[in-house]
C-alpha cells in the first residue's frame, strides 16, 4: 500500500536521488541535465522547489520508504494549466499517479494538465494513457540521452475528465 505526501527534503532527498540516478538513468527530469552528484542534486532540487517546480510529492510505502516522485512545474494560473512529471518503478501502483493529478485539480483552479514524456519512458507513457491523457504532439528526436535521440510525447488531460473519474468511483 502506498500513500502520497509532500516531499520532506531532510528525510526524502537521499532516496529520491538514488531512485532518480541509478534505477532510472534513461529518464529526463525537468530542470536536470547530465549525471550529477548527490550534493549537486540536492542543491538543484532545492533551487527548483523555490522557482521552477510548484509542487513536489513522494509516494511512500508502509515503511515510509520513497518509491515514487511527482512534480508539477511550469504552473500557469492565468492559463489555468501546468505540467507534471513522475518517476515510478515498473511495479509501482499507478493509482498514485492518478491521486497526484486529482490532488492538483482539487487544490488549484486548473483546467488542464500536460505531461511531456520521452518515448523511452514507456511506463510513464502507459500510465498517462491509462489515466486518459490524450496525445497532442510529438517533438521529433528532441531528447538526447545516453547517446541516443528520442521523441518527446506531449499529452494532456482536462480537469472535468479526472474529476468525473474520481467522483464516479
């Protein structure tokens, strides 16, 4: 059983770094480029939380170990939308992703949420599809990871679709 909570930098950052840098070396966390040390990761995350990132949550198991990382960024209240990103293991309970997007729509006056995912991030693409994100665009060969160019898939979902799903459950 997993639960979602706001990140606690003192308690969670080491686990988020380990998860982001070792198990998922083929991902592209917004605002990060290249391989960096844990201290650089800590400095960058703190900086991003005070600027670029809007919300940062972790999914934790019954032992309070971090097993997922969720961020909202490029938050635009005037346009009533934001972007999100998630780092999740293959065995992860996809419902945490749904809970995160639902929470954003409940807490903020958002109309739409976007996710930009590299074609190499199959699990996140499948999770977004599962929750009803609609693919809007593909940026051809726009991400360079480990010597390979990958496409970026841009998908979105409307608040009414998420809220309807959660109100019917």
